[in-house]
C-alpha cells in the first residue's frame, strides 16, 4: 500500500511536469503576429495598409530634416549631434538623420514589396480591393525611390523581401532608379481611387499626379511638370485657404493634396523622438530659424507667411535669436500632421515650368495667386532670370520647413553659391547626403561606394 | 556479509542503524548522557551519537539527552554535529557520558549550500565562496548584492550611485555577454528572484533595485558559485555565476531566542564636487568671452552685479540625511518544529532633498517533522517599499546634475521665498532648471510589494533515498505614482510633453513560479566507506509572467489636480502589456569519493527555454570535476600542520538565455497611422537562435593549516563564451536593422586568491581575511571586424565606448590628448593618420574600465568584550571617464554651466604649463569648432581607489550584568561606511557608473550622484 502511495505521488509529479512543459515552453505571443500569417486573411488588408502609410509617415519628418536643415533655413541651437552636424554643415557619414532617412525609405520599400508579394495570392479578397492596395504600395515605393535618388544619388534597388538577397545589393545609377520610380508611380494611377472618394491622408490619383508634377520639375521636363500641376490646379477639388494662418493651424485643410496624419490625443502622436518635428522645433528647439531665413520670411514680400515663425523675447540670448519654427504643433494644438503635397506647390511648379518655357506672365500670375493670399505685394513681370529668382524665393516663403529648400538649390545648381555664402563649412559634397556608414559596413556590395567627399 | 545485510535492510525501507545486528556476541549495555554547547552549556538537540566502527547510533533529543543501547565493551563513542568538532570518547566502564561540543574553528566541515544540495566545504571540487551574515551584520547594507561587495574573490560589486535603494552591478568572473544580461543568477530560498530595476521609468541612467526589497538581516548566508562544477547544475542561466541566498531558519532549543536590533545614524556626502564660486566663474567667463573676441558686458557679465549672488547649488539640494532601522526577530522550536520570524523597518533618507527609501518587511520560516520520514518546510518573506526618487545623472532637469551645472549667479528662491520656475526671468533658462524646485516639487513615488514564498516537503524512503519537492513564488507588484507640476521642467517648460503638468501612473506585476523536484540517493560501500556515492536527479519548471499598464496625462487644469481621473487632464498615452517566458529543466549529479581522498563530480542539466524556436529549445550543460586530498596521502603524514590540502579541477559548460522573448520569430507588431491601428514588420526572426554557451575551466587549491588558523584558496580559470546572443547587423535595405543571432565570443581569464588567518588567538584576538582577484576580459570575435560603438555620443568622435576584437568590454574610445600647447593654450591631440587635421579618424582606444586587480581585506580585533572590524576595499588599474567634465571643464564651450575648480588651472597666457586648455567662448560656434573640448583622453582618469568601506566597533555587555534583567546579550555598535577613500580621481567619487548595469559602457561619471557616508550607532538586545 505504501509503495503505491509513494510511486503514485511520483507519477503525479512527473505527469504534472510533462503537461506543464508545453504551457511553459510555448507561450503564445500575444502582442505580435508571426510574419507568415500576415496577409493571409482579408482582415489583414486594412491593417497592413495602415502599416504602409505608417512607414511613409516615418519618412516625412526626415524630408523636412533633409530639405530644410541641410540648407540655409536653420541653425543648430540644442545638444543633439545630428542637428549640430546639419546646422553647422559638418555632415558625416555617421549622421543619425542620414541613416534614419535611408532606413525609413527602405522600410516603405520593404512593406510595398511585402504587399506586392503576398496580396496577389490572397484570392479571398475582391480583385478590385487588392488592386487598390497594390497601386498604393506601388506609388509609395516610387515616391521612396524618388526621395532616395535625390537625397543620396545612386542607391540600391530592392525588388523582393528576401533578406539574403537584400543584404548584398550594389548602388544602381540614379537615372535608372528615377526611371523605376517613374514607372512605379505611373503604374499605380489606374487602380488608385479617385480623389473625391478619399480623404487626403491616403493616396489617390491626385496624389500620384502631384508626385509626378514634382518628379518632372526635378527632372527638368517642364512641359510634363506644367501638365501635371495643371491637373490639380484645374481639378477644382482643392482651393487655397483664405489665410495663411489656416494653412499652418489646420489639418486636412482645403489645399492639402497629401498629408501624413497623426491621431491627436492617443498614442499615435509624433512624440518626443529625435525626429519629432514639434520636439525639435518647439519642444527642445534643437534647430531654430537661421537669421538669413528670418530676413526673408519677415520681409514685406513674404506677407502673412511670417507666421511660419514665432518669436519669444525671453528666449533671446547668445546665439539664440528667440525665433521658433511654428509649422508643427504638439498634439494638444492639433496641427502636428506633416503635409507632403499641397496646392500652392502646384502653383509654384507651374510657375517655374512656365518661366522656364518663357511664359513669364503666366509664371507671375501663379506666383501672385500665393502673394494675394498672403496679403503680400504682387510680383511684376521681369526677365526670366529675375522670375526664376523670384520663384526660388517664393518657394522659401510658401514652403519653408516642408522639406524643399535643399532639393531646390541642388536641382537648380544654386546650392554652391547660396550655401557657401551661408556657411564657410559648405562643401560641394553636401549636395548629396552620405550613404550611411552602417550601410556600407553591413552591405558588402557598398564597400568603397560612399558618395565623394564623405 | 554486512553489506548483504545492509542491502537487505535497505530494501525493507528500514533504518538499518536502529536494528541490532545480532552478529556480535559480546556483552553490551546502555549508555545515557547529555550533550551541550561548550560556550554556554545550552543543550544540543540533534547531535549524532554513534559507536565508532559500527552503524549503530542515535540522536539527542530536544534537551540534548541521548540513550544508546547495546554498546559493547571498550567501545568508542562519536559525537558529531554540523559546525562542531566531532568528539571521540572512550566509554571505559561508565554508564553516563556527558559531552560538551566545541564549535568548529575550521571552515572545513562547514556546510555549503551548492544549489540543490549541500556539501561539506572539505569535499568541494568546484569554486564556491560563502559569506556568512556575520560579515555584513554590522554594515548598514540595503540589499544582498551590496553585502557581497569586497567580500569575495572574483566578484565585482559596483554601486552605481549614492542613491538609497539604487542600482548595483554585480559581476562574477567578468562579463560574458555583449547584449544579453551579465547579471548573475540570484536564487533566494530556491527561487530565481527578480533582478535589476522594478520601476518602469528610468531616471537618467539611475534605476531602482529589486534586491533592495529583500531584508539582508534575514539572510543566514550567501554562496557564490563561480566555476562550472559548482554552477553547471543551473545550466542555461549560470554563465554569469550563481548567487545562492539562504534565509535564517529556526533552531531547536529549550529557549526561544528573541533579538531586537536598533540602528540609527546619518548619511552625508563623502566629497562634494568642487565648483567655482560666483566671482571665480565670472572672471573665467569674462576671460572666455574676451578670448573669443566678444564683449563680456554685452553678455550681462558685470563684476559686482552678476556675482552679487553666490549660491552653492550642491549645498542647496543636499542635506545630512537620517538613517534608521529596527528589527525584531525570534527563532526557536523543538525537535519537531522550528521557526524563524522577523519584522524589519528601514527608513533611509537620501542626501538629495526629497529622496527617501522606506522598507517594511517580515519573514516567517517554518520547519516541521511530521514523522521520521516526512518533513515540511515553508519560507515566507513579505516586504513593502516606498521609494521617493529624484531624477539624476544626464537628465537636464536632474537634481544633483542640475545643481553642479547651475550658475552660482542665480538663487533657488525669489525675494518672497518662492521657488523660481522654468519660465521665470530670475533663473537661467534652458538647458538649466532650478534644481531645488526639481527636487521639491515633483512627486516620484515608487511603491513595491515583494513576496517570496515557498513550501517544501521531503520524504525519506530510506536513510539514503530521499525525495524533495518545493514550490515557490516570487511576486513583485510595483506602482509608480508621479506628477510633475507646471512649475517644473517637464510639467511646465516643454509644451510637447507637459505644458501644464505631467502625470504618470503605472502598475506592473512580475511573478515567477518555480517547482523543483529532487530525488537523492547516497550509497557507500567498503570499510570506512571506501567508495561513497551521491546521486541526484531533479527537474524544475519555471514560469515568469510580466503584466504592466501605464497611463500618462497632460494639461492639468491646475497643479492641485495631480491625478488624471476627475481632473479633466488629457490622457496623453496609455498602454498595457503582458508577456511570459518559461524554462523546463532536468538535471542530475553524481559525486564519488574514494577513500575520502579522491573526489569526483559530474553534473548535467538539460534546459528548455521558451525564448528559442522549437528546434533549438533545449540545451545541454554538463560539467566534470575532480579533487585530490593531498593531505590524506601517506607522504604527507609528516606534515601534520596540514588539516586539509586539496587540489581541484573542473571543466564544464553553462549558458545564458536572457534576451527578449520571441526573438526567433519574424514578427509584425502594431502600427498606427492617422488614428488607425494596423500592422507593420517589427522583428526579423532567426529560427536558429541558440543559447550563449560558456566553456569554463577552473583549477584550484584549497588548504587549511594549523587547525584552521590559516586557510586559503587559490583558483585559476579560463572561460570562453561563444555564440554570443548578439544583434546580427543587416543593412536596412533588407527592411530590418538586424536580427538576434549568435555571433562572436568573449573570454575571461583570471586568478583569485582568498586567505583567512587567525593572527593572534589569546585574550586579544586578531583575524584577517583577504581576497584578491584579477580578471582579464577580452572580446575574441565579433560578427565582422568593424567595431561596435556604444556609450554616449561625444564631441568630435563617434561614441565614448567601443567594442572591438582584442579589447575588453568597457573600452573607452576617443582622441589621444597630448597636453596643452604652452604657446597658444590649445589642446594638442595625437594626429593618428598624420593628415594634419584632427578628425574622428584620429580616435583610438584610450583605456578601459576594468580593474587590473580588485579585492578586500577585513581585520577583526577583539579584546574582552570589545570587537573592532576594519574592512577595506580596493580597485586598481581601472579607468573612469569623467564625462561630467565635458561640461564642467569645457574650455569655454558655453557659459551656461558652472566649472570645477580645476578650471582655475587653465592656460591664461603664453608660457603657462598646464593640462587645462584655454577658455574661449564664441556664441555661434559649433561644438566641433572648439578644438579644446573634443572628446579625448583628457577626460579619462585613473579610477583606482582604496576605501575604508566599513569600520565598526562593538561592545558586548558582560553577562553577569545582564542575567538579573533576564537578558541574554546586549551589544552596542558604532559603525561607519566610506569613512576614508584614497584615490587620484578628481570627481567626487571613484565608485560610479552612470549607465547603471551597463557592461559595454561602465565606469562613466556623468553627473552621477556620488557615494555617501553613513555613520550609525546600533543596539542589539538578545533575550
């Protein structure tokens, strides 16, 4: 009897041990999904779409960092090395923004490729719905390559989600990357929703056309740039806000074409990260408007666009001029979204394209649309060079801190002249961002392939 | 014949000893008697009384009495008890024999807890160190990790700061891992306890410490398992060493011993940072501005005005703090049931204003013998902590950090006695905040409840075959209650964070459950147990769950509302989280002893961890060890002064599994866009992810001489950790930055020496114990030849630390500072690439934080009723990065921070020979454009120190005074910690690590609150 008891006890313990094993050793992950089951059910389609746009939004503050802080718009006022290097024009290949931007672009490309690999096989989702997300993915991938090519020059071209293939990819000539970007954007158009049916936080045919307008402008294809800008100006779906203040303080205002949305009072806000625009412009004031920029934005010609900056006397000390960039609020003020495309840019694209093609009157008319709205004196028609200079300045007034200035200076060949005057540290190499040092270290095909001057 | 008989009896599950053998036809009789302790004549229950050369014997009862029948003529009786010298008494023709047992002077027969079993120290073939509670009872340590400091060879214990209840780094034989945890496994009464920080919110590098919830006064002993033979039984978690903590348990006796203990004292800063006063700083700043071509008057720096205020900010935020601790304990019981119970209250103020640590804890440990075969035990420890924290280190709004940086030109209070807030004109603006306000105004309270409970049962099938099962829980419940009003930096200055008040409320529960089942069998054959075997077979199940929730709110209508509900404040962020992991293990041990001379041991552990994929879940960790008792060899007979001389060697494998969960799976996690939630890729999985594996070899010698007057151990080891759990970096063109892989290897080689001696043993006694250790750590390989940069980003170079093949972990990186040019006052750096300019390419390894030698020495003197103990601790050859000085000795980088007094040595005019460069301030100059403040070896200092860690003087009141008050003992104690420190380090204290717990970036002083000095008196009364 006693034997039975003892061994029974042992047996029970042993059984408990064995049955407990599975529970102990194979806990169910409860806040992650394993990748192999993502996009295998129709419910995943909207969720992955949010992931795609979330990734695009991840690139948005970095376009501002690249477009404005590499140029003459701002000076460094804080403690972060990233902004110190950009503000003082001592950019190194280990710059955190260079690697963050690169990484965020390839994140978009990864998710786009993931969608393009998985979604066609998900036949339980209606064809039209699948095609729409595929088109959005294609457009975003094109946009990512467009940004990559103008920021870094030649970049690796990724077509799959295969990690082993993608860890050893050489740089592809910029022209080729841009060709592909164009192809991706154009390919997307037929299946994108018509603009009227979508809010401007998501892609539409209008967004694709705006992207193409900018693409052709950068590509110096003036005719196509004008054509695409025309489509948006004439569409009637977008109209200029009555005052510039509304442009700053409103989300999804009537002139927005494509805006990266944040939820306001939730976990979904820009936060206080290194690249949170509110954090770097207002919270920490890591970067402040440069004196050169202030002279422009506070001029009479700029008009109401002076509201781009804010002044606080108590902050003025030493090298701090007391000004802050006012375009990106914290969550409580409710204008923390980052606008990627809005109607005034289309006017400016058309103005520049017209000026380049000799239509100076048309160019002046476009500029004056914005001047009138800003309660600024109108521009008179001069010669072509003056007109181009005026448009360059107008882009500063209107599009300051929306990620344009550096790209504009580089594409027009004006970077050397303007930037050397701004900073004695400027070098021609800074017309491209460096390929991130970590990428060169980790991708064998990039060894020795750094941009010249870094 | 006898063996056969024993086997027969064994198979009947009957204690063979209780049976008369019937083989001896001699005349026998019964002997009775009483066994008492030699020192106080207290009766001793449980003493084994046996007839030498036979298996017949008995145990004494609760009164110390025994009765042994069937004793043959001319027999010799053996009286033995753990911790006492065995006595042999020839019976002669006596019928009653009373014996007094002497305590063991030697540590040889001391029982050492080696994890799942215990063994006598003389039979240990591995490397195990024991710290008894005697070693730390006079030191006001807050936790068991602190109790280890300086006491054990091969164990490095660093207090990260002088904050009460703060983080402490413990490393056993160096660091083995780059990315996984380097903390030893801490086992308290059989359960792996929560280590590291309990609070969810880090406060500028300084964390709180889960171990501070465990009252060290309830600890009986701490064992540190250092080599494979000792710790491989803990397999997958043992690579960083195992610390086994055993709490006090009841003792059978006629009387219950009640002890009350009171400690009270005060705490103050050991050394304050030496900063400039207002006049000195004003002169320096004016000089810097003039050197930069500016006009000091235009910067508002006017002699007689600016320095009209001279605030000593460090004085303003610190105080002489009070320390008090009260403990009441009782232990006792009879031969069937024993208990230990205690209650403790500890209240330790921080030296920084508003910083306080309070612990309330209680313990109840019970043992009960239900029958000869079945016994039960339980342990229960409950504690409640309240920790009022202040922000520290590299926080701009930290208290101490703010105080050192703050300009003496400002005051904390305005004319009406109100604290200056962040937006008031009377105080310097960003990046400075009023540190007094930062200390007094926020509420940062952490409340923690910890319960360690366990229930065990043991069943003796026979005297040799035993089964033990134990279920334990370690429960930790943590609540953080925080509010920063609008008059603080976060609550008022940064609109993106607080704006109008910022409140955080978090809850976390961390629960570990363990079930251990062990079967042991011991067996000996031959005359005098020529062949002695011990077998152990066990299994263990461990499960840890973690549940946390946190909510933060902003925009409080007024500062009077400090909680989110009902205040109308905006919920800024909220979240909840759950995760669990587990371990399933099987283990075994075989010990074999031949003629008590040759010792062999083998252990295996087979561990399955939920942190790895199905194919890689289980790991196998074996060890082999051997010992040779040279002193038992015939050729040693003439050296009678050797009690024991033993050579030992071990070889084995241990593992490390402490990484995040589910790293083997490619994962999609939550993503957000425009207020919608969705999915995005987060982790690239690695199905081949495996344990970190450490191969360990240890050779040592242990000796005990002259009846324990001198004893010591010498160990040499070489360990190699391979398959490091490490991020395998990927180019982001893959969509990921990398994955968790097994790449690289790290080695630790070292030598340890410990010696205990009784130098004088008369009325005046002098004992010394010394330990010395040297560990050489080296990164053997990484995923590729590229260095990994860690630590802080620094001016002009990548980061302050580097992980590089051939260098130890904790290596510092920077420019090589050659001195100050006497002609220009500029810093000169080594131009490594010889290209004429100083860039980050000129950076190199400039030193490392690992000491060449560390150790401790304790001298104890006693004379009559007085005893005096002096405990010195030292570290030699380690470097400290005085990163604070990049701000506090900044060559005119800015004029927003005060400077240390070393700035008075600055270069001022051509011909000055100094090591502090010229001060020059240009308002619009970038950091990189100040060549005098680039990150270089200028900030690296020798961190060697010798410290009188503790001195305590005790006096025991003479017994004859006490007896009439029915008091057994009264002890009066005066004790002081950190009374004396010898170091060349120029910062406030050499024992510092701003990145609490970091291995790759240890030994950095970045506005870290320095160690404090505690002076206290204590009174212990025993009833």
